[in-house]
């Protein structure tokens, strides 16, 4: 582990030179604010107990030294000594804008380049390493199939709960469905479903969805997956003006039926405060009416036409008839999922997971 080589005070901060030559500057107030004593940081909840606004402005360290694996700082005002683990300081030695995502490498793909990501059911159900592999591959590729899953609703629900609690939506919590129009949604028919994301009508669209076909006696019905992050990179390179439209125009989605009229709006490509693409929202079925100025409206249609044309290129699509035993978890903020038309019986089950719950589970396992 990197060690502290030298300490140098300034009026506003403590300058730390690390053993590898990196120099960090920690403001005095930051050091006080992040002390690890029980009165500042609760030992169980890890919540800050310090009333930060009451700390004297302009305070600075009176003395500072490394004792074993801890930096100890005494203050020129009436404040308790602050102790900060060196490992903690090292974690924040590079200033950067705060981010809350789990840092899993993202692999962009098309239908030709992708080897279907899988993990064994027994590994997921019996080991934390199996869960970490499952969720890690889902974040890396946008989806992952748990092979060998018992073809029952109860086993599928138990699989979902290896991650966390199941999200309640207009469709309920854990659900089963066939083509019976039990809900006001095209998924409850045998019609073709072109690539889309779910929940464009929800302010916080479900982060992940699991689908498992537990009974199949049908022809057709291939499931499709498309890496919409790869679509974004392609449009950005080939048609930057249309990419900007997809990043800036808020598109309304709506769900009408079952005693509800849900609506929300956001761009097709949503970036976070660091400029990183974090969510794709596209559902031509659920897009609600809206009208912009003529030029803006026509540009929007050009943009979604290009997006949908790319999404429906066979070379961009992963296609597979999901069989009983193949439970597929996918990132609803990244991949478009769809299904070919079919004839016969296709009995499905599954549910949604909140994005923060998946990230929380993986963060604890890494």
C-alpha cells in the first residue's frame, strides 16, 4: 500500500506527499469533517455525527503526525484530535468529481462480437462469488443468463431475492404472465415487440429486469437484445447533430390503463454530472404525444429514426429463444430488449430490481 512520505502545512490545507511521488492537498476543514472518531463518525451506521457548520471557519492544524497507520491532527481551536486512517486518505488522494456508480468495466458489443454471458444457477445460489460474477457480467455486457435455473416461479423468485427485494410496479412485484392481455401492455400479447426499455413513463425507471420462460410450447418468440450504449457511440461518431438531439430533447412516456395514467420525460441518452452516459430510455410503444417547434420536431424524428434503424439492424442484435432453465437478468438502463412474434404457449415470470439495490449488492461483494 502507498505510504505517506512527507507532510507540509499551508494556511488552508495539509499537503501530503506520497511514497510514489503523488502530492495531495487536504483542506483543514475536510480533515476535521472526515475524522474517524466515534463522535464524528458513528461506528455502526457510518453516518456523520459532526455538525459541520459549527466547526470554526479558518481553523488549521496545530500539529500533525503519522502514528502507525493513522494521521493524527490537533487543532488551533477547541476541537478534539482528528484521526484519519492512511488507507482512507489514500482512497481520496486524487481530486475528482464525486461519482456513485460501481466501477465495472463496460464492454460494448454487437450481435457478431458477443459471446453470451452466462453463470450457473448453483454458483449463484450457493456462493457470494457466484452472485458477484452474475451481477458483474450483467453490468459489463448489459445482461447475463443464469443457466440451470429450475423452471418454476418459486425458484425464479428465490433467484431474484439473492440480489435484494423485488420492486413493486403497476405490474405488481414478482409476476407471471402469458399472452392474455391481463395488463394494458403489448408484452401481454403474441405480437412482435421491437427493442425498447421499460418504464419510460416512470421517473425512476426500473434499473434491472429478470425474465424466465418457465413453460414453452410455441414457434417463434426469439428474444432480442441490443447494446444501446453501442448505438449511442455510433450515432455520436456518425451523426453528432442527431446525437445532441437525443441527449437534449425530453421525450415523454406514458402508461394508460389498470386504473393509472403514469407519465415521465427524459432524453433518449441521459448523462450524469460527469458527462458519462448512464441511461438509455427508448420505447416507441409508450411514447406520449408532444409537439416542438417545426425544425426541432423534424430533427427529433430524424434522430429517433436513425436510432431505431440501427437498433433493428440484424448485425446489432443478439437473438435467442429463451428456454426453461435460462433466467435472464438485464440492465434496463442500457440494453433494448424485444421479442419476435410467436404462436403457442409462452409462460413467463420475473420481476424488477432497483438499480441502487443491484449496485449495493455488488459493492458489498467486491
